C-alpha cells in the first residue's frame, strides 16, 4: 500500500513536469500547424545551458530559468523566421523533416562541445527529501513540480489577459479570419514558436535537477512530449496537465511492477494508441 | 493496364547482366565488396521505403522495426541450422506480418500523425528487443563466421534483391495499386469518393514495403554476421532511409536508387573524414534539400539526360 | 422540361440529421431522387446542401436517419463502397489529383469505381474524357488546368466510376455564360445516358433550366419541393432564398 502510494506520488510529481515540458509542442502545433521535431533540441539545450551555468558560475538551476526563457524565445523565433517561415505553404511533413534537420545539427553541436558522457548536476538540495506521513518525497521533485504548476498559471494568464495571448488564440482558431481582422499573423507565428521554445528550454532547466545531462536527453523526452500533447489535446492546458500526470503514473507503475527497462515503452505505446484513437482529427 | 511489361523484364535482366560484368571489379578486395553489399542493401531499403513514403505519401520513421525483424529472423533461423538463403523468405514474411500488425492501425493516420506514430512503434520495438533474452538481449547475436557465404554469393544475392526491389517498385508504379496510391496521396477523400479503398491500398503496399525491408535486414545479417538491437532497430537507420529517398527523388522509381548511391558515397567518402560532424552534415543536407531541391536529384538528372540526348541524339 | 412522374426512388434520405458541435447543418431531412430524374437542390449559402452531399456519399455518417440507394441502406458504408454501389459526386471546390495527368485522374475513377462487365477501364475513361470535352487536354498535367477544366475533370472522374446516381455540386459557379451552357449540355448527356442527378447550384438559369423538380433547403430543412415554375412562385422560397439573393 505504501509502495503504491509512493509510486503514485512520484508519478504525479514527474507528471506535472511532463506536462510543462510538452506544452510548447502543443502550442506551436496549435498556432502554426507545425510538428516541432526540434522540440527535443530545445529541451536538450535547456539542460546543457543550465548545467554549464551551474558548473561554471555555480548558478542554481531555478535561477537559470531567467536565462533559458529569453534565450529559448530568441532561438525559437529565429528558427521560425529563418527556416519554418519559408515552408508555410508546404505539406506539414516537409516542415517536420526540416525541423528534424535542425535537431540533428543541435545534437551534433552538443556532442562536439560537451562530448557524449552522461553528466549530472548537483545542488545543495539535490538529495534532500521530505517525509509526509508514510511517504518520502524528494525535494527537487517537489520544487520542480511546483515551478511547473506556476509556469502553467503564468501561461494561462498570459493567454487570457494579454493582447499577444489573444492574438495567439485567434490565429490558432482560424488563421484567415485572424488575418482579416488585422492580427499580424507572421509575427504571431514567430512569437508562438518563441514561446514554445522558451517553455521547452526552461523545462530543460527544471529537468536538469533530476535527469542526467546527455546529448540524447531530448530524443527520449521529445517522444514523451508527443505522447502528452496527443493525449491531452494539443493546446488544452487542463488536458495536458492530466495527460502528463497520467503518463507519469503509468510509467512509474510499469517501472515498479513490471520492469524498469520498460518504463519508456509505455509512452511509445500510449502515444501510438492515442494517435490512432484520435484519428478523427487527423489530416 | 499491364503492370509488368516485357520491357521491365529486359531492363531487369540487363541490369543483372551489367552487375555481373562489373562484379570482378567490385569483388577485387574486401572493402569494395562491402561497398557493393551496402549499396544493394540501401537500394532495397530505399525502394521499399519509397513505396509507402513516395507513392502513398506516408512518411515512415519506423522502418528500422521491420529491418530488425528481418535481421533477427534470419539470424535466429541460421543459428537453428537453416541455410541462410532459406531464411530469407522467413525474414520477408515475418517483417510483413509485423508491418501489417502495426501498419494496419497506424495507416489510418495521415501526414505528421502517421510519421510520429511510426517513431513510437519503432522505439518501443527497439526497447523491447533489448530485453528479449532468447534473442541475445542488448548484446545481440553473433553468427557463425565459418559458414560465411563468401563474397561472390553475397554479391549475387544482393544484386538480385536490389534489382528485384526496383522492378517491384516499377511494377507498383504502373499498376492499379500504384494509381490508387498516388490518388490517395494527392487527396484521400477524393480518392475514396472515386472508389479507392484507402485503407486497403495503404496496408497492401505497406506489406510489400515491410517484406522488402525485412529482406534487407536478412541480407544485412548474412553479410555482417552480427546483429544488435541498437543498430538494426535503431532510429538512425530509419532516418537514413528518409534521407536517401529525399536526396534521390521521392515518389519516383529511380530516385531511391540514385539516393542510395549518393548516400553511400557521402557516408563512405565525405563523412568518413568528418566523423565528428556526421549528424550535423546530414541535418544540413536535409535542410538544404527541403528548402532548395525538394524533388531530389532524379528530376535534375532526367533533365540532364534529356539535354545530352538533344545535343547528341 | 418534362420529367418522369412517379418513377421509383433511386436515392432516398429519411429523417437525416447532421450536427457540427452546436450547429445542426441538416435537420431531419427527407429527400427523394427518382429514377431518370434531375433533381435541383437549391438554398442560400450555408443551407446544408454540400453537407447533404457529404452524407449521401459517405464522407460523414449521419447522426440520425437513413439513406437508401436503390432501396439499400448505405448510411453506414464508407465512401468507396458507396461509390462502387453506383453513387458518385463532384466537389464544390474541385479536388484534382495534382500530380497526375487528365487521363490518369479519370482512370482512377474507371479502375476503382463500379464494375460493369463488357468494357475496360481505359475505354470508360476515354469516353468520359470525351464527354466532358477534355479530349484536347488528356495528356496535360492536372495542375495546368483552369477552373472550368478542373470542374469538368471532377465530373469526368465521377462519371468514370459508372454511377447510377451523380451528385453535382455547383459546376457552373465561377464560369462564364458559354462555359455554363457547355456544362449544362454535358449534364443533359449524362441524364440521357440514364443516370439520375442531384444538382446543387446557385446559378439559377442552369438549375431551373434542366431540373425536373427542385428541392429547396434552408437551415438544413426543406422549405419547398416542386417543379421549377412552382418553386420560383413559392412565397417561402422567395422570402428565404430569392429575396435574400436578390438583395445581395
Ligand atoms: N466540416 C464541417 N465542420 C463544421 N461545420 C460545417 C462543416 N461543413 C459544413 N459546416 C457548416 O454547416 C452549414 C452548412 O454548410 P454547407 O456547406 O452544407 O452549406 P451549403 O448549402 O453547401 O452552402 P454553399 O451554398 O455556401 O455551398 C454551414 O453553417 C457550415 O458552416
Ligand atoms: Mg456548398
């Protein structure tokens, strides 16, 4: 019973980060109808930038969010302006392949700069934990989970209350109608890509607290992000949160009761099953 | 509409004849025989991928899952005492079965949804393969070196498989199946309204893709004598197919052949000296093709051939 | 134009309902196409005409009601099955296979449509290309066709499936008067070949000219059925449709 409870608790904590990590992918798809295969690149960049800031300047990963957010925004908006934008009238698969090319380049750059070794980042609170009744909860996971939720609140407020948020939602709903009513669609696309990438990079900052830092980091979490976004419904914040937590729990249950090696299989299978069941809105 | 004309047969026999003639050249040393084997395998893989990716427009990032099944089927049967040639049909059949098993649900998706689903399936397959102890787990299987078929037989087997895959592709392109595939690629709903059974056409061609990819896996096993999940089920393999076909010319019969050759050349002679930036070079190539030459090299080559003909013909 | 009175039903919709979220696009509709008939289907923009075609041709499943083709229920069948049973359609905005030539596109219909013993697919395709006056463009790539040609190509592809019933969605829209007359001529030939037609159109000259009966929709429901002359006099139609379009 205690086992089950602690598995559930850790699933929930990881799940909120999953949701935060995935949201940018859904946002970009919602606004641009582009599957951002470079999402993994931004996640990985976030992890490395955070790790580098920490080892070089001793900066706390939570503080480095202040850097990864604007950096992610700038990089994402640049990728959109220089590459994605040129393909706005091509079939979606073309953009997907293009962004995959971006990812290959980023991955290679990271190998060149940092090498392929697994690294990890240690803070004063990395190993701390908190006892809640019979459960022991890891402090970094609690913190990261809280930051993820906070990120969602900020994002939801931004989408609801600000002019950019309104423009974003308008373009997501109907590109032509938005353009006709004077929304600068081109700029909105760059902004959406920027926000999506900023979310991914800052997710990397958070996740560096308990995942090892390797150039392959993004590959693993890209697919989990897909899984969460497809399950949760692209841009639906509530849905994505539930899907992230659902995936977190499912993975932890699998790892605990079946085999740790199969943890990642869950997300792949869930991803495929979810896609196939949602085929109504394909094409 | 005759799907397989006499002309195809002549061309096929001619191609095999040509390959036989240049065989002594390619069999001169182990390195050149290996290059020939890799080329044959790439042609087989790229033609197979193009059937579903080019004709039906369904981009698969998951063909490694089929390649791996073929490679393991051949390896395990060979280890169980069957002659490697006899294991080939089994590799094709098992890969086709596996392909239909996941293609049937996934092919109901189109465009990026299908592409992502294939990544999910292939990665799940790779992880599971790493945990199957009966198949050697993560360390894979080593095949009996003393039973190596020798370069001549391997060359012949590869040549036949590669030529056959191009002929299959030409036959499909000209058949009713091919017409239906191109129709559904262009507009699935309009195709259905014209009587095309979209689901069945796609699953049918995917079974062919899977069988050929499985054969390529079996062939790989017999010439490398070593299969390991991270390689034969690896994502890099799936990606390399997409690149080959894009480089050569997607949706054409000869494009994949051309792409397989260009890819091998790049991999062996250009990137060998740039091993450190291998991934980035492929990424840059991908971006370059998509932005500047989305139809690949084949149409350019055809243009060039026409020009030559006009000059000298 | 005189019509076949009281022929048996080729297509029948009974109480068909289609909702899109909160919007009911087709509202418990009854509609009949009789053997040997051209049925005009008109109504203001958004009346539900195209949606009805999507239901009849199996692109959407109805939320309620039945659809019968020659007495057989088809509303649960997928598009390609319905096509092979003999119901073909054109699209309001033509949907060509851009990578093909004209004759290849028409061949798709001929190869995959309803099987009729005695003729080969390529003969059928040739006949349909000729009938739709596309002969001079038969080897042209589809992407080089203009709008009028694309509309006729949609028609040729549909006819190549050898339908018993043809649904035609606004073939005359956007065409010049000569092209409209030509298209109407083609439809007359199709009808003469024994194919029943449901013809959706905003160009009144065209639809009133060749329809035996006209079925008028508004907000997904029937507001009038009758001969072209009766319908044009119907106050409900004038109010809902002609009145509004005259004003616009
Ligand atoms: N796929 C769809 N999803 C949501 N709403 C739809 C869909 N198709 C049609 N509608 C809505 O259903 C209603 C009927 O549309 P429909 O296209 O059938 O009208 P129509 O009679 O063909 O009009 P028009 O003469 O302009 O072609 C409209 O309000 C339209 O917006
Ligand atoms: Mg309409």
